[in-house]
C-alpha cells in the first residue's frame, strides 16, 4: 500500500472516530458547560482517538496529515459540543507550530512523552528582557483555551528584533507548567467548556531556543524547518491557525439547523394552530441557512486543497495569501447571520438555558469575538492591495 493510500485510510478512520464521538460529546456537554472545562475524560478520548497527532511531526509519533483532516475533525466534533471541539482545535494546532520552533524546544516538550499538550495566548502582552542564553519573561495573558489540560503554553510578547527597524514586533515564548499560574477567570455567556483562563508569569527564564519570531513564521523561514522538511510545515502560520478558531462554528451551525428543522417540522403556532413548517418566511430562513452552510463548506474545502497544493509548490503570492486570510476570517460572521435566523424563529422555548439552538447562538457569537474572526481588517487589506497598496497584515 503506498503512502497516499495509507494517509487516505488513516484520515477516513480519524474522521469516523470524530463522527462516533458526536453523541458522546452531546451527553457530556451540559456537565462541561457547568464545569467551565472540557473533562479530562474527553481529552483522554481525543488522545486515544489519535486526534492530537494529526498535525504533529512524525519525529514525535505524529501523522503529518493535511490541515483538511484536522479541520474536518474539529468541524465534526463541533456537531457534538462546540466548546469541546474548540479546545481540540486550539490545542492540536500547537503540535503543528512546534515543528517551526528550534528542534530543542520540541525535545523539551515531547522528549519523554510525545502526548504532552500545549495551550497558548498569542496576544503580545508579555514583557521580555534579554539576558545571557535567553530572556526573563513576565506578564498576564487572557483566553488560554484548554490550559488546564496542558503542560506547556505558548505566549506572546513584543520585542525589538536585532535586525529590525527599531519597532517592537511579536514573538512567541514557550513556557513549561512549572513556570506559570492558571487563574480561573472564565465566566462567559458562551464557549463555556473551553476553560480559556488567564495565564500569569512572574520573572521566568525562557531559553532562546524556546522563542520564535512571528515574522519568521510569516516568511516560512523557521528554525525547525530543517528537522521537519515536510510540506505540512511550509504553510504560513496564520493560514493554519486562523482556521482553528473559525471551522468549529460551521459544525455548530449544522447541528443547530438539524435541530431546528426537526423541532419545527410538527410544531404549531400557539394561537392559530397553524403548522410553522408551512410558514414561507421560516422556509426561506431555512433555505438561507442551508445556502450559507453549503457556501462555507465549499469555500473551506477549496481553500484547504489550495493550502496543500501551495505547500508542495512553494508558491505563496502575498495577494492570494491576503484573500485566503479574508476567506477564513469572514466565515464566523456568516455563521452569526445564519444562527441569528434560527434563533429568531425558535420561539420562547429557545430562551431557556440548555436549549441547543441558544447554545449554538451563544457559542458562535463568542467565536466571532476572537480577533482572528474579525473580517474587517482583512477585507480592507484585500481591497487596498487591489488598488496597489502594500500588504499591511502579518497575520496571513
């Protein structure tokens, strides 16, 4: 059996395992919401299924499969519980980023146990001071999804690069669990199971090999490329990461639509007794949501296939990167439009806690609040470049 067939069969098996987990995640969803954390049992199930290995380097037992497999798993899991799927997506993408760091960093994390997980908060709020062999590092970061289940974290800080123009620019710092505190702050209206708590560090030492410049990830000129030469790691960082926080909304919206249709099929208006399914306004709303879902699925599949092709060819024109970046950052806004329609026609029962359409409504709106799901800067950049202006976004 050739390598391509093996990869295909492995991908199909992993996606089926994700499909099989959907009813399990639905059963666990209420408890995960109440706990404001995905359970250790769910994380263990994700590990046992091999989900975290999808983007992990083969050097550490990973599968090095296409981002399309990773996104399909995340999207499928979101049909069970979007919060759980969000944690999977965010944590699993760090196994991809580790291939970009200096190889010694990967050895630090996975040398004894390649199943160790990593969380993150890329907002550049940290303070780093250069010292012999590395940096003294301090700060507080929000929104570290799944951090309770991880033994390392990747955190952001701005620094002036030695070969830069004197303007501070973002770097990522890899820090072990012994050097940071997790502060429980996660009391939110949606994405409750993600446990996206704060990270606090007070004067930790971070060796230089655990630091990576975001500009190097943008330029695809990273310390780890020699040790990890596969095409999977020749994709710009944001083209992979931004899909981490957009793809799960598609799965959550699909679940909400299925539930809405089933619930409305035999439902009757309280006063007139008329079947709501016969209401042409509701019919048109369902058609519009189906159209949005189909559009998003097709766009996602097309873009992911393009990432695979460009990773092999090495052809990454900046204008196309900007367009691909805009595609993914615009996805959640379209999901918001769609789920708002479902919520609008779900009636009074949808305002009660635990209603699955309300849950999708809240989760998708929370996903839209993520900076990587704000389409406006990306849209302006694409439009400006069409008129001859230079790219102004490193997040492509």
